[in-house]
C-alpha cells in the first residue's frame, strides 16, 4: 500500500482546508471521513459570518469546499479512522486495514456531549435528538425544548422556531455564551420561550418524549414538549488523540504550527485547545497544520 505524504482525519472545514493546502504544496494527500464531507457545517442552517459569503446554507458551503478539495487532487477515503499511531511512519487504522503516511493532521472535531439525565438514553430517537437540522421537520407545528446556551444551541433554536409552534430554550446560566447578534435574533422571535438559570433534570414520556422536568433554584416543574434537543457542545473523541497532550477539558494542545506533542501528528479545528470554535478558525488551523505537515520528509 502506498505511503501518503499527508493523511488528514476528518472532512470538516479544518480537514478540507488542510487537504487543499497539502495538495497545493505538491503532497500526496488522503482525506479520511466517516460520514459525508462538511462536518458540523452541515448542521448550520444559515452561515452569515464566513468571509465573502454574506449568507449561505451550511450544506452549500460544505459542498463548495468539497468541490475545491476534489479539484485540488486529494484522495477521499470514506472510512472511519479508529486509531492514529505516531512513529517514523504514521499508521492510520480503519476497519479496512492500516494506511501509512509521513504525517497526519487530526481534524476530527468533537462528539456531541450528553446531559446524562434520566430519559435521555431511553427516549433517544423517540423525541430526544442531537441535531435540529436533521430532525427539526419532525416537530413541525409542535412544542419543543432545546438545552444549551452557546452558538450552536441558539442558532438551532432559531432554526426550530421557523418550524415549531414554540421553542423553549433552557440554559443553566443567567446569560448565553452565544454571540450577541444571534441572541438578538433569538429574542426577536415571538415563539421562543427562554428558561435561563434552569437545569433539565429528567426527560419524561412513556414511549416518546412528553415533557422535560426543569430545576430552577431547587424548585422543579414540568414543561410539556414533543421533542427535546441537546446542544451543550462536545468533546474530542479521546481514542483518536490517545497519547497526545491535552488540556483539562480533553482538547489537544498544539503549538503555533499546529504540532501536537506526538511526532509527525498535527491537529486542527474544533478538537484542539483554543477559545474560538468557528468555521473560519477551523480553516485557518487546517491551513497552518497542512503547511507544517508538508515540511516533513
Ligand atoms: C448547529 C451549528 C451551527 C453552527 N453555525 C456556525 C456558523 O454560523 N458559523 C461558524 O463559523 N461556525 C458555526 N458552527 C461551528 C462550526 O460548524 C465548527 O466550528 C466547525 O465545523 C469545526 O470544524 P472542524 O473541521 O474542526 O470539525 P467538524 O466540522 O466537526 O468536522 C470534523 C469531521 O471529522 C469527521 N470525523 C470525526 N471522527 C472521525 C473518524 N474517527 N474518522 C473519520 N472521520 C471522522 C466528522 O464526521 C466530521 O465530518 C456551527 C455549529 C453547529 C453545530
């Protein structure tokens, strides 16, 4: 089997940008993806903060990036990577076998976190969801709740408000972490109901979601809803970055050239330790990681 110059794990904006830059540096490039290309971008209904695109659907932006990746000449390998092993030659394991590369860029984003409350597992797929753009249409004209206070939760609540009768947004803090422009948009919508300083403690329903029990300063009450969305952020998949130095929250530490603590392994995008997790920052990380990886022989 051929040894690639650069192997990239994850075809979100970080991985796709890395692929474009590695190909342009003249490197043979493999881009591994377990789903379809786009990453979390495809969950964004509208993106209005990516330069030169004043308003674009996340799916459309993902498709445009992937067309550029294909034109640049990257080899797209639609397989899930189960392990990346650092060494003189980097080994990338999938269910089909072991691929080799001179360097690897881990751009696998994050796995959505769970609330770990009663009812969440039992009603998963029966009213509990982690993706508003995937499942929102199932709740057209119905009442739903969404837990979270960051950009994803607020933008998903805005998306759901266009479909649902009412959208209850539940956030444990008194203020959102989301950008103020998103919060302004949220608050302009008539069918949004805010529950700040509230913690969801149980999702209830016999065979499907019928409500969620909230705790506000020790006082509990039930909110009757047909759907419950979890949007409380995520964590990197720890098995892919096993052995690399991480911060206290489990994100990979990188230096200015996107090097991890493991030789020949670079990382980029949402899975690294940083403040701003956005498409434009993921792309920037990917470009730097690919150029650093391309310098290795
Ligand atoms: C609802 C929502 C709305 C958003 N809106 C905006 C917005 O308007 N503007 C903005 O800038 N940002 C927005 N974001 C954030 C933005 O999407 C992320 O910051 C960005 O996608 C991170 O890019 P990434 O490439 O690091 O990771 P991801 O986009 O998460 O991509 C990682 C990729 O790696 C793949 N992968 C993971 N593990 C493996 C494996 N083991 N093997 C193979 N492939 C693997 C995944 O399938 C995925 O395709 C939004 C996010 C969400 C959820």
